[in-house]
């Protein structure tokens, strides 16, 4: 009789294991675990416009040169306690920035552009738009 009980217990344990495995597979399929969906986030991010920052600090543009693709938005951030100016003569841009102020410009035209500060001629930046 003991032998029959142990056989029954082993059979019941195997049956429960199989039932749990089948349930888990059904749950995974119901939740979409078996579906393959194309991940297009990489394609979206490669088409998304870029953005870059230039910090005006210690009477310098940081970085002093920048190469970007056309369509990139550059945010100029004045971190000096004095007012600065962003002057891009070739693009007819002339923007003043007070201390801790930010301003953005989107470079849509390809070329090499000199950026200066009308208030301090030591501040120079070259932006190359490809």
C-alpha cells in the first residue's frame, strides 16, 4: 500500500508540474510574449532633430568649435554674471543674453559660420553645419 501511495504522489507531482508549465505558456502567449514586434525606436531617433549646447562662461564660448548636421538646434547658455551677445553675421543673427539666460537657434543652412560677441571680441565660436 505504501508503494501505491508513493507512485500516486509522484504521478500527482508530475501532473501538477505539467499543468503549471502549460499555464505559464498560455499566460505568456496571452500577454504577447511570443509575438515579435519590430522596434522602430532606433529609426525614429535617427530621424529626430539633434540638439546641442554651447555654454558662455568665463568670457568664452564652450566649445569653441562645433560641427553639426543641418537641422540641429543649438542652445546658448549664458553662465557668466555679465550680459553676452550671440552674433552670426552671415545668418543675420544678433541676440543678447543676460546672466543665466538661454536662447536657441536651429541651424538649417549648411556652411561654416563665425559666431562672435559684440560686447567682447575675445569670444569666438566656429559652427560648421554639414
